C-alpha cells in the first residue's frame, strides 16, 4: 500500500492538492519541508494542503510528484487526479495537432486537409459578407491563420496592410455563434498614439461604416467618469485604443474590462515591448491572460536580438510560451551574440515558433515601381566657406581624439554639426537641443537630443560665428532653392503632393517660411504639432482631391510608425538624412505600400551637397541597405547585425573622403 496519497479539493473558492497518509515523515525531513514551504503548504489535521490556481494546477502537481520521487516516496493518485491528468494530456495532444494545422495554414499547404479547406471556405464567405475591403491573397491567408490560431504574431513588413489582416480575423471571430468559446465582439489595441486615427479610419475602410471608439493616452486627461463610461460600462465602445505607455497606469482597469468583455487584444508596433522584467512588459503579459484572442503586430520582431521573441510569445501564450520557445531568455541573448542566423540553434528556434507567426516580406507585396533621384547640389559661396572651415577643424579633431568617453558623445555632436552645415548653416547658431526633435509629444526619443553643447570650436572665433549668425541675411540655402525649383517645375504643376523629410526641426520651420514667401503653402508634421492638428493634416494630405496644401514637411521621429501617406502623395524629398538605415527605409514606406495603383510610380529625391558629409552618408546608407535587404528576407530578421547608430564608419570614410578632396 502506498505511503502517500495525492487528491484534489477543487471547490469554487478552495483549490488545494491534499496529501494524506504518513505525512509525519514528510514534515520531519527538513529538505522536503523547505520545498513544501516554497509551494505554500499548510497542515490541517492529518493532511498537507498545497494551493494552486486553475492555470498552474498541472505544474504544481508535477512539482509535488517530482519532490516525492526525489526522496523515493511511494505515491498514489486519486481518481480525480488521474482524470485531471488525462484531460491535461488530451489537451496537450490537441494543442500539438492544432499547431500542425496552424503550420500548414501558415505555409499555405492545407489544401489536402478537407477540414481546413471547409473552414477556409467558411472564412472567405464570412469576409465577403462582412468586409467591404477585399484582402489580397497573402493578406487573406494571414487573416485566416490569425483567426484559426486566435493567438498569433504577424511579422509583415511595413506597408503590408497588417491592420486589414487583423480586421479580417476579427470579422470572422466576431461572426461566430454567441456560445462559441473563440467568439469576440470587442477589439482592444495597444499602440503608439499615432496609430489611433489609422485604426479608426481603417475600420471604416474595411467594414464600410464607422464604429464607436475610445482612446486612452495614458495621462491624466482620462477622468474616473470617462473610465466608468467605457471600461466599466455594460455597453462599451467596440474599439478601445490604449497608448503603449498607459498600460501600466490602467492595468487593473483593463483586466476588469477584459473579464467582462469577449475581447481580441492587439499589440501594435510590439517591438516596443522591452525586457521581460520591465514594467510595460509585465503589464502587457498580465492583461493578456484575460483576452480571448491575442495578436502581436510588428515588422521588426527582433530589433535588438532573439531575446525580443521572449516577450512577444509570453504575450500570445502566457501559460505555454516556455514550452513553445524551449529556450530561456538568457539562452536567446546568448544566441544573439554567439550564433549565426543559419546555426542549428537559430533554426530550432524558428521551427519552435513557426506555427504561431506569419511574415509577409517586401518582395511578397509586388508593389509598383519607384524612381530614385540623387540631386547633387553645389553650395553657394558663404555656405561653402562655413562648411569647409568647420570640416577642416573637425577632421583634425577626429584624427587626434582617442578618448573613448569623450569621443562617442562629442564626435556624434560634430557629425550633427557637419550635417547642419551641409544643409543650412544658420542652424549652427543654435544649440543642438534647439535644433533637434526631442520626440516627447509622440512617445519617441531622438537619440541625438541628448546633445545640448554650445561649446563648438567655431564659437571661439567671434568673426566666424558672426558670419554664421548673419548667414540667413547673406544667402538662402541652396537646397531650399533647389526644392523650390523642383516643386515649381515638376510636382505642383501636375497637382502632385510631396513630403519633405528633415532631421532638424529648425530646418522644417525655415523651409516652411521660405516656401510661404514663394506662395507655396505647407504644413508641418513635427513633435510640437498637437495630435488633433497632426491628424487633420494627414487626412487632408491623404485626400487626392484636397489641394489646400500640397507640401508636408516632416520629421521622421514624429511621422514614424503606423502612418500611411500613400493615398495622396507619391513624392518624397530628403533635405538631409542621418545614417540610420531603419529610419530611412521606414520613411520611404510611408508612401510606398499596399493599396497603390499598379501603374503608380513613387519618386524619391535625395538632396546631397557636393564635397560634404552628405556624400559619405549616402554611400554608407547604400551599403547598409544592401545588407538590410539580405537580412529582411529572413523570417525573424536580426536587424541588430546592422549597427545603425555607430558613427565610427562614418568618421573613417569622412576622413578618407576629405583627404581625397583636398
């Protein structure tokens, strides 16, 4: 006869494993008692009680069994326990079969499975009835995979129409019978504030009508009364939009909302979820446990390393992610730094997570063609004099400066100054803090904004500094003049629209003023523009028939993710660029994405001052883009292999370029 019996007490409010039999031998063993203490045991009469929660029941049981086996203690399971284990094993087998089916859908190899074919036909019929927008084949497959899996990641590249894919899956799950366990009737999206308007507008574009939505930006502007009217309402809005940074503040409110509503929770631009111990990461994981369906959206799933996958899968499968990944967080970190993409460990990770994600790559989109024009511009005399003077000082400084601590910060600042001089020398009279977009209003942070120094070498030369201060009186930046010429000659006469990208906010303001003097109206999309004004500008700019203004001047740190400008604009001018390849490609995607007419040509104009840092940056970007194109075709592209913010290569090439020129 067994010494120890394990039973279960699973009443509505009381959930305990009950260990009975010769429990005195367990309590006398200090090591066993220590393990029991870790499990939160208590003793009532002649029984040991160990508590558990529904979602940790099997895990707790397995720990008890391992503990008893470790000390060779015979154990017997009650009929209740055996039934629970059989149910668990049955669920595990079902999950394994489910994963195989999800994988076959992901790979578009389910046509020989009558069950899945019938389900796919049903899915298509629902979308034909419910959606006004028609999804293209890869979007349709992705939406079917998302609806079937319920919990999944979509790693489609920017411009692939991830929002439409979500609405396709949501339409199907919403159309299921009321009693169906997978049915949802609410959508909660966690994303950047810039994504709020697109989610609202895309709902109407997909369904043909608008729905009631509620925005939560994460600050004090949401009153208790407003929360009660939505989160605690018996009839809340169908669409809830929450800023990434607000999840922690509203965690308990969101959990309460999810408990009362059948909700699909979407994390948009999910690569912003940082390490698993971060506040935001923990909050997102906690709320995910109450969702009916969980969706991750990001075109860059592992921007920093394979460890980024950990949080994404912890969100979509909070109770099974460790089994799915089969790698610990630190294993994934090690993989990032010590494994090549083709290594067996990386391949194993891909195989483990494959059933639960789908990726549409850039080549899959079959987008219409583009034209790229490099505009080589000769500086006028004052700008040339200022640029050459500063560059000559900085080049010597780059050669001599070997202090690592000073080098990283000051060299970066000097490179910024050179970029300013190559575009508009009047920027040199301001501190870098005043020249750059700090991104606070958008939730973005420009890494350059840490620089506030005004102790540049040229400031010590009062005569030269006065020339900088008076530059705007002496000369108009040649790039401004050439932009005006391009607008007047090619773009505006055809009623075309153009977005002009600039890193420096003062450039945006000065260019706007210059265009106004020449009777061209433009609007700004920079951090200090309020969200309502920003959305109004985007709406008008995206309307091909609205010619109130045809020019938008934007900063990439303000007009980054989640914004589409392709409906009304097919031209982009780059006043200047930094050497961050990801930012550059993302800005290009704003106007080159799914939904364009097949005959539409998208045009990009890169303004480059001759014999300047512009030429070096252009060359380095071309090299990075070639490397990026290799990486981006991977299912989980590791972009950290491109060091986007490292100025070392720029400085080396600038020194060589300068030597060749002089």
